[in-house]
């Protein structure tokens, strides 16, 4: 149901419980007054599955855009990063959006690359508009899940799994999605003679960054 509180300031406020799906929510974004600021997210991400939460809308009677606040509960949703064809499944947690502060979330849990991952979301604002969104991941990945992302035979001598931290930056414009990944590579064993080999207990810090769709990538050990 929806309620319209009696406010003394020049405007109207509407609050409603909402039940929808990820694709329907994105269609709503495309038709909203905030569609320009959110177009980059629409191009980069696809959210699937049911959504339930609350919507608060403050509508000025004179000039200005409506102020929008949305809180949505994720229960087993699937999130696709389109440019990388990479999907997180089983998303659990609360996703929030406010037109003044952007998109945010804390301690979202999911499955990514066949392992559990914890994610947080924050936004960058510029002159009252959403400039970009940053997704921070803390997870673990095993060699079998990495094989589709590497050339044939690249990981034949590597076994095990390793923790990683990743930051995914999504601009509100059509700029490429940027990835920064770091890992100590502990847990991975490289079955090659010295000095190329590595035991699972050894640390070999890795820093990898790329821009999806831009043909740029850089790795540093």
C-alpha cells in the first residue's frame, strides 16, 4: 500500500511497499527523471530475480527533480556484469538507493566463480548527480573457475585456490567498467622447477587491473 503524509513544506511525499523483479526495476529506471544519471548502471549490470522493499518519493510542487529513496531486499538474486559476462548468484542482503547519495549496500553475500564472496557498494556523487558506483569484493577463487578466463594450457601446472580482493568501478556514463584485483596468491601451487615454481604456503603478491571492453590490462607481481 501507499501513504501520503501531510507535510507543511511545498511538495508531496509518497511511501509505498513494492514487489517487483530486477528487469522491471531497470525498466522503471529507464523511464524515470533520473535515467541519465543511472544509464551507466543499466548498461553495465543486469539484476535478475524478485525484489521486495519500500519506495519513498518526495515530489516538489515547483522546480526540481523528485527525491527518490528505495530499499530492496535481495533473496537469491543473480547479478550479471555484462561487459565481462560474469555473474554472481544467490545474492542476499539489502540494496539501497537515494537520489542524493546514490547506490549503497553493506555485507552482501553471493556465489562468484564457484566460491562464496562478500560485497559492499558505494557511490561517487558530483554536483548532486550520481557519477559512479564502486563494488568491493572479498572472496576466494580456485584454479578450475579461472580456466575459462585464461588461454589453453596456461594453468595446467597450477593447482589450489587463493583469496582475493577486487574493486569494480562503474561510471554513470558509457565508460568501460574498470577492475582492480589484488591477491597474495597464497594457496596456489605452481608445479614448475625453481625459480618458476611456487609452494601453496608462499606469498607472491599480485596486482591486476583492466578495463572491460577497452582492450587494456596490466598485471604486476
